[in-house]
C-alpha cells in the first residue's frame, strides 16, 4: 500500500474496531501490516486492496470535502454505518472491510479474550499404515506415464470413495484420481488460515449468483466435501424415493435402498450424537421447541463415533472420529489394492467408436488423462486405460468435465439444487455455550420435515461469527465479544428453485446461477420466524436473524411479528447452502436426465457419474448417506457385470 492508502487503512481500522468491554481497541498499524503482507503474497489481490482504499478515500472526499483519514472518528463511523445498506457502496465497503475484520478476529489476544482458540496441538507424527504405500503424488510420477486398470474413478468424496471401496473389495483393479492432496489428522490443527486453503476449493469462495448471493463451500482434498462437512447423516426421505419411483426410477424404492443405507451406516459408524458433547444449545432448543409445540427434537445421527466435541468438523477432524471418506472408504479401498494419485486433475476422457453390440450408444469409454504439477514445477501427464470410468468430481465440476469432453445433454449443468439455509442467533447473557468445544451441528428438530424444513444446529467458528456480522464500530465489537453467549441454530429448506453450472473465469470458481423463487423464500421466512420464536420462548434476551443488511434484533413476539411484516427480500438475509445436487441427474431416459438408472451416461458405454450431481432432485436431508448408498448400489452392479463376464 502507498502512504495515502496506508493512512486510509488505519483510519478504517480505528473506526471499525473501537474499545469494547472484553476486546481492546484495535492496534491499527499491526492489523494494516498483517493484511498488507498477506495480500502481497497473493498476486493481484494487493492491487484490488489498494483500489478499494483509494475508492473509499475518494468517495468520502467528494461527500465531505476531506480525506477519510483526516475526518473525526464519529464521522467515519457514521459514514460506514449509513452506507452499509447501500446496494453498491455497501457491497464495496463489505469487500474492503472483510480482510481487516478477519485479521482482527484472528488476533491471538482477541481469541483468548472471547474464550476461543486458533489452533490445537496435533501429533507431529501419526501411525503409518500399509495402504499409504498405495498413494502417489504428482512428484512420484514420470513426466508421462500410462497405466491399465479395470476402473478409474475421478474424485474421492462421498460417491467416489464408496465406489472405489465397493469395486476394489471385489478384486477389480481400481485407480483413483484426486485433484487435491491427502491430508491427515496431523494437518488438521484448527488454524483456519492454514486448513481452509488446503481443504476448501477457492478458500470456500464458491457462490451462486441471483437475487441473493449464496455461498456454497465445497472441498478439494482426499475426502472431498466429506472432510469439511458437519458429519450429519440422514437417509433419503421415503417421500423423495416415492417421487423418484413415480418418475420411472423404480429401482430406488425404500425396500431396495434400505440394505445399502445399512451398509453405508455400518461403514461410517453412524450413531446418535452424545448430548454432553452437543452442549447447552440442545437444552435451549428443546425448551424452545417444546414451548411452540414441536415435539421431534433430538440429537442428530452422525458419522463420528468417539467424538469428543472438538468443534472443528468443518476443518478436518483432528481426532479422526468423523468417518469422512479420507478416514473410512478410501483407506479401505487402498487396503484392498486400489491405487490413489493425488494432485492429479482429470482433463481428458478417451473414447473409441461404438459397434452394433453396443445398441444405440455411439461411443465407448476407453480411459482418462490427468495432469498435475509437482513441487519442482514439472507438469506430469498420467493416462489410465480402462473400459469403465466413474466421474465423481462433484456437482459443480462433474458437468464441466463432461461438457468439456463432448457430452451433450440439455440437462447437463442444469437442475442445480442447493438446500438454501439460514440461521437465527439467540443472545443469552447468562449462558456460556462453549462454542469452540462442542459439536457444531449435533441437534435437530424434524417436525417440519414433510413441509420441507429441517432445523439443525450450525455453530460457526469465531471468525465466521464475526465475518457474518452486518454491524460496524461499537455494535460490531459488542457482537463479536459476545460469541460464547450466542446460541446459533439453523434450518435448511428442500428447494424447488433450480440453478445452472457453467464454466467460470477460473477453474476454482465456476459460474453458478440460482434464483430463490417466491415459494422457497416464503418457506425460508416461515422457518426463520419459527426459529426466532423458539429462541424467545427459550429465554433469549434478544434474537438476531443472520443478515447481511442489519435486520434489527428483537426482544419479544410483537417485535418479531413486526419485523416479518416488512417487505423482506432474499438479500436481506445471510443465505448459505451446503448440499449442491442434480446437475447430471439420473432419469428414466435421455429426455429427462444425463444418466440412466445405473448411473451410466446416456450415449457412452462405460462412463458413469456417482456423486451429488447424479441425485435426481432436492432431498430435504443432508445428502452424504444418499450419495454413498447410490454409489454403492451402482458400483456393486458394475462389479457383478465385470466378474460375471470374466
């Protein structure tokens, strides 16, 4: 930053972070230097920061006739608060403030003062296993190399992991390609600035664009998004399975799917969360639910046997209690003889022409080429010849890979569902929720499940608590320092809205479009109102809706009803989502989907999709068990065909 930009930055920090009751006034120069150094390490970002600081100073100068740094503190704070709700200026201010907020929230002293942490002590060495010899990085490969296999699987998440184990355990030669790297518990130290770039694609910055911007974070490492999810495990609702059957997918009835659900649940050790590790939030939610007449409140089913409430589910489990596929399916697949290549991105699908015995299919899959760059900067090319290829790159990236390689289908990249989610915060001055020492999502209320609403916990880490706050100045500091007295609870809706996936300007950031329709938004508001009422009935001093536009807090039912009597819009809420599905859906025929009932892509023999993109519709339930069960079923059929043929 230049001198003027540095002065503007320090004046901004002073306005944003005044003295609080627990948190000290920010050291402006220290925070400014921290942000400056971080942005200098990322090419291009420093220019963006400089540009935003210059814009702020110019905007303020034109309005008040003096530079931002020369203005009194009260005027600077008033300007920031006044412009926060502006459609254009507010968004630019938010973009500028975010890195400074992050630096402030990650300050070690501030973390101590609110009773949280920025990291855990993890073992420097862990037990080595035989299966690890089956893992190769890009540096382990020759510049150009070719392998033969029975099956190649692209991706290691819920679908890819389950398929890999099912096929390898049957004795087939399986090669797994993973764009990300393998990380274990010694890497999951809870330091967000270290684990987020390792485990999240694009630092968690994948966002749908429409009438509201909705963050939809996805993973990129061995385990995919299962490594960073909250561990909640639900079977596909019967109503959804019946709807699929009515659309011609009779192979997915409850009777047929139940054995696969049971197999998955045994593999990933699904059991109910222990209330003592859920924490006080369970008591609060049950009290509120009972008061409003909801009776189906319960600890959630999770794949985390032996969980002791470290509170870091979304950043890699530091104890390996959570049975994400990097802990469960992938090691077992490797033990059974599969080979895993990490840091290798599948780029090209290979085909050979069809013949009469292949019916209407014009092409037959013959393999995949993947590329990767080693630490020495040398690009590696790995070709895997196989007559069966399973694409499990995820809902955002599977359709892009297929489209890039000549798959043409009107449904490809369409039909995106995401389970829009919201949160409501209850402020309880006399409670300590121990928000970094409990399960982030361990309790739920299911009374409205058939309506399309699931109430589930969703406690974020301290930095996310602060970054989601729409407040500035004194209000922001007060909000941040009351983190442990804030009870987070959330909800997700079974959406009828649908979006699209297209190639973006950067491989990590696809163009995602999604418009939250009137029906879904009405359900979203109804769920938010009910959850706010539950907090009030549970004794909250005040209740705040997660919002980027600063919706006012409420203290009683009358204020709550008055707030919802406003003409609210989707962008008034902080909408998030976590379960993208459907962009290469299975269907009875090519007119209605991309893949057939066995997950094979229409028009290409031997090419399959097994991940969230193959799921036909929104579930209204956390999807990892569904994806794993569907992949297990489809992979089992492939194995039987191959072994019977041999």
